[in-house]
């Protein structure tokens, strides 16, 4: 049976106009190859521009209201439809790649085992990495938290009199609030990844770990570029927009005093850092200036180069459904006349390693597959989570930073388990989400109304006779209540859905009648 999404993937009329590249002749490369939807059709959107919904409002440590921000995203139908379809398309591409590799499940098991082994011997591998990197002339620094990371990088830049820094995308630097810190000390940071640069110019966080501006329509990008680099606001042609950004950014890249990258994998036996990109921007950041700084989360260590092959095969296939990233760059030591610094960052990772139920979240390789498949994420956008990490992986990482602030996030899940099924390193994501719910109740971080409702439900469900009586009463009421009682602004169950008509007979009474069972 064909689902709506499958029809959409075939290029049918259900696709959002931004994704309708398959039958669009303008979306073909000169050699006839169809451009991927990420490159998109070059024709401007014909639909009216819809204002871009903004993400969750964050107030200190007050609990982030993901549902409120999600409701605003859903209320913007162009954005919601495009976002849902674009990410589901990535999920389908991931599935096609997965089916092309007979040993996929063995690879996942191996990747999981390598990560678990490394995490349980992390001290040894970190020391091995430090020694090998140092032997190649790399300066290795240790940062216990985000503030220390920022201070260390500032110090390195200060030692070189650097005032401008180009950097490639790094979720760790997002976690450290790095750009804001650099702005406060007068250092200009230029993001070199296109999606991340769009987000920087729009003063927004990335909404996805791999595709940071995936929640934006092309018209949104056109508006951002018109405001910041002076492009034509009416022109949302992707080639025009990308070329304009290239022209605006290239002189900044060429003139930068220092370059910075993140790290996908840090190989202990070689002391090298591996960065995977599709735009080659990490190579620009690392190789153009004479100073290269790499920020590395301590969980990014893998023991050997042979292990890297396992992860490289899984990463891009899981992330974008492509066999490999365009650039898999290895950085091992400084070029003659230049300097290289590695900053190893803990920022709560050691504490997480000690959490019995949650330590395996450190296996994450930030592929984003769990986000692409999650029905809640796809329909609410990454910025609704109000945190560095969104989607299913965010639900289990964010509360480790601040349980109160992110106490509502573990409830933004259907617990359908799809995230666990696609995770290339076999993290039991949905089980950890459920474990967080229990943990938050224990820590008294559940809202009073929800606690009371759950307590009442628990009482009812533990008394079969009372439960059956309540169901019968609810069925009778549903059949006769006027519509406004169910469909109103107060009752969340009546929003965006028609409550089904109650059956004439409950399953329980049917079973007793037809099977004679006592239960
Ligand atoms: S939890 Fe798994 S699926 Fe999600 S981003 Fe991390 S590695 Fe990818």
C-alpha cells in the first residue's frame, strides 16, 4: 500500500513546491543529472511568502515550553509541510542506502560495541590521543566546561593577535555559547557552512545537527540575505542565493586570522582529528589561516583508524542517505610555519558517563537520523526545543545539562521507537526518553497538573471495575455531548483532530459475550 509520503517521494503532486525537483527541468545539472532536493529547484516559489515561525522562548532556567513553540510551527502550514517532507525524504534515502548494504546490522552492532568499549576505557584513549597529537606538534588543551573552552580559545587567539576567526559547523561550540562569547571579547566569527552562516546572519541557533537551516523556506533565506548582504529580496533562486553568499563570505575567509573546526572523530592511535563536510568548508577553515583550532568533545575518541571505516560507512548514509560525505578530512599536525591546537572538552560528559541509564547517549555520532524520522520533530521544527540538541537525541541529552529547564522535553515524543531503530550506534533512545520521564517525576520536575492527572489515571487503571465504569460513562457522554464541549480551546484532545465515535460495545463486553472470558 502506498502512503502519502511514498507518493510524495515519487515526485507526485503532494510534495511541497520547494521539493518538487524531480520533474522540473530547471532542476537538472548540465549532464542531465537531477539535482538533489537539498540543491532544490531553481524556480522561485509561487506560493505566498509565509512569515517564518520562531523557536521557543527561553527564560533562564524556567522550563522550556516546547508544545507552545511547536503549535506556532504547526500554525505555519508552508513551513510545517516543507519541513516534514524534506526530513521524511532524508529518512527514505537513508533506508535505500541501508538496504544496499547487506551487513548494515552488523555495522551498527560493531559501531555500538566500539563506542561502548571506548567510553568504558575513555581515560586511556584520551591520554593516548594526547600523546600522539603532541608528538606531531599539536598543542593539546583540556577544558572542564564551556566557559573554560571559550577562555582557552580566546587565549590562543590573543597570543596570535587574531581578531577574525573562520569556523566550520560544530555542535560543541553551539553548546559552549562560543559565538556570543567571542562577540563579547571583540572577535569576529564567520561561519563557513552555508546553513550555519544563514543561521548566524539570522541570529538563530541551528535547528538540526546536520542541516542547520532546514526549517527555513527559500523565501526566508532570501529575506535574511536581503537584510544582511544586500541581495534582491524578491529573488529566492537557490543558485543566486548560494552564489551571493559565496561572494560575500569568500573575502572574509581569505582575510581571517585564524580557523576553527569541530571534530567528528578523534583517532587515539594516530592523534588525528577527522572532520566530515559536504562543502569543504572545514578544509578552508583549517588550511587558509596559519592557526587551526579544533574543538573536540571527549566522547568523539575512537581507538584506531580501522574503526573509522565503520563509522564513515554509517554516518553519511544515516544522516543524508548519501554513501559518503564529499570531504572526509584528516588533520594530524600543523603545516610548516603554522600552529594547530586541539581543545578536549568535557562540559558534563564525565558526569553523564556515570549515569547508569543514560551513559550510552555518549555514543551519539550526531547523524540526525533520529530527528529525521521523529514525527514530533518533523512537525515542530528543531527550534521549538529551545536547546542546543533537538529531536529524540536532544530529549535525552538536554536534561543532563539542566533537568529543570528541559523537564518538558522528554514528553515531546510518541515513544514509537523509530529513533532507536534508525540510530547507527544503537542507542536505546526511546527507552531513555521514558527513563527520563520517570527520573523527572522522582526529581519533582513534573508540572503539578500533569502529576495530579497521572496519579488519578494510575488509581483508575489499578481498579478494573472502576475503569470499566468510567469508560462506559465516557462513551455514553461522547455520544451525546454537544460539539463545543469537546472542540474548544481548553481541551487539547479536541484540537487538530476529530475524536472518533465511541463503539456501541466495548471490547471487554464483546469478549465476555463471545468468548465467555471472565477478564
Ligand atoms: S542518537 Fe543516533 S540517530 Fe540520533 S543523532 Fe545520535 S547517532 Fe544519530
